[in-house]
């Protein structure tokens, strides 16, 4: 995949709906944390609301086709142990968008990219996460195993994205393992309180070793 090196990490954000009473309130959005990181010179970003499963898949296709230099896919919103939660059709009821659906839409097209599920409990199932990594060919996928409070999640999301932005190689490609180890050392509460877990396709120190994960009590 051809890409132009950038000093900033490209973040492609798909944000689901929060509580219905907050849909039109900017303060309920994660837009603020992305703007903070952008003003700090660490990232550039595209952010889109995903109001339905159809919108989600359309936006993911746009990420693949039109934003090759945005190395981090950032999914923010509600989640389940099976995937993401989005309104279904014209109904206000939410329906799960399963991880294998998301992986299928990104089939083999995430080489050199990482994916962050900033949603409750989506990363709980180890088999699903490792299969997502294999199917998409991403260099890393990470997320939370536990239900999280919004304030804590916003703080953790900021630190996780910041670490990924700071730990990049000479070609500006994300070095996820170094970023995640830095988080474990300096911010252990993210793992302990939120159940943060990550899966990488290889170790930077040993490219022969594949699919490594940490903090997996199952």
C-alpha cells in the first residue's frame, strides 16, 4: 500500500451514537480529545458519525480507498462482547454489528494499520480479536475487556492514541508493541481498571514471532 510519510499519526475515527438524549451535544462526543491531540501536533484526523450499520460499512470502505495515510482506525461508541452497538434501520433499538462483519468489510486491507475498539467489552473474546487481526492483516488491534465509565475511557483513549503517535519508526509507521509496553509501564491503571488488551501481528524485536497478546485472564 503506497503511503506518504507524515510527522503526524493519521486517525480515521468512526463514532457511534451515545445516549439518545446526548446525540446533538458536542460535549458528549470524543471530538474534543481528537482536537486536543491535533493541536498538540501528534495527529491529524477524520471523524464521522456512524448512525447505522450501513453507514459504518460505507465509512470503512472510504477509509480503505481514500485515506491510505490514516494508519489508525478508531471506533468509539457502545459495544458488546460480540462487536459494536449501533441503531438498526429506522428503529431506535440498537443491534450488534459483529466483529466478523467489521473484519469482512476490511478484508485483508489493513496492512500497516492498527485498529482501536474504544467500546465496552468488545475485546473480551480472545478468539474473535485474533481472528480479526488475521482477517484484516492489521499490525495491531486493541480494546477494552470491561465496561468503562466515559470519563475514564476518554482519558485512556487519549493516552493510547498519544502513545501510538509517539512510537513510530523511521518511515513513520506505527510501532504498536513499543507503544503498548510504554502504556503498561506508565499507565497500568488502563489495563487494571478497563481491561485494556492488545494483539499484534508481530514483535518489532522478533519478526518471526506472530500474534502476541497480554493481560488475557481467560
